[in-house]
C-alpha cells in the first residue's frame, strides 16, 4: 500500500518513517515543491518519493493531511475522492487565528477537514501524540502493554484501515466512533498526548467535556 502525505513536517516524517519500516511506500509533499524534499526522500530510502500535493493525493491509496490548520482552506482536493484521509491537525488559536465554530464547540477540527474534502472518508488520528513519540513508543503486536492512540471517523471501513496502519507501526487503537467524537482527544483534553494503554485511554476519552 502507498500512503500520500500532504505535508511533510515532524508528524508526517515520523509517520512516514514508521510506515516504511512496516512495509508501506510513501509519497511526500509540501507547499514548497518536491525539489525541496530531496534530502528527506534520501533519508527515508527507496520506498519514498517526492511529489506535489496533488500527485501525492492521487498516488496514495491512503492519504495523510498534516499541515497547520490555517492552511486547510488552501489545500487542493484533487485525487482524494473515495479515499481514506487521515487528519492529524489541531487547533492553536495563537497560530491559526480564531475560528468561531471551534471556539463555540459547534464543530471539530476534523469536521472542518471533512467539509473541505467532502468526497473523502476522513479519520482523525495522530493528532494526540508528539511526533518524536511516534517513532519511540510503538511496540510489537505481541506486547501486552502497547500504547493506544484514539481515532474517530464516520466511515467504519476507513476507521478500520487506519487501525490497521496503527497496528502495523506499533500502536493499539481506541475507536472513539463518529468524526464529531474527535473532540474527546483534541488538545486540552485528558486524552491528548496521554501515554495510556487501551483500557486507560478509553477512560480518558470519557472525561472530555464538549
């Protein structure tokens, strides 16, 4: 399977590196053009290539959108229809500006992403772990105390696809359910960046207040 990355920052690089070790291939992109990713591609190895964001979406069987939230409105939606799209974004008003619907709690970051990519199957994941810990806290599937990460999405098959990726790179999954439930692990909640196994994380998700 090939994963297309729209954004190649810390989270994108960490997920890509782990995915390659798990047998996936990756297509990396950023806002500055594929020529600026030559060093990263060399570092990631032969299963990585650089492309434009549109090409990464078109080539990817699975897509990871990992850019600052303020950049979301500018993203091209070409190549995303019918595909599972992982949203890693968080809302930081000091960086992203105030977004009234998020401040009022009438929507979530990933629901904004789904509105921008209406034909993709959006799953919220990787927003509640530090980039450095993606590569350092994953464990093999036979470890009884693996760290769990939460996901949310409206399409059950898409959530299962993301859970399979998480398992492949060393994490258990707690499925929070529909996309709106992603509020339970946005920044500022008890579950955000928690080092927890599946049982512990399930309890932390319950503590979030909408």
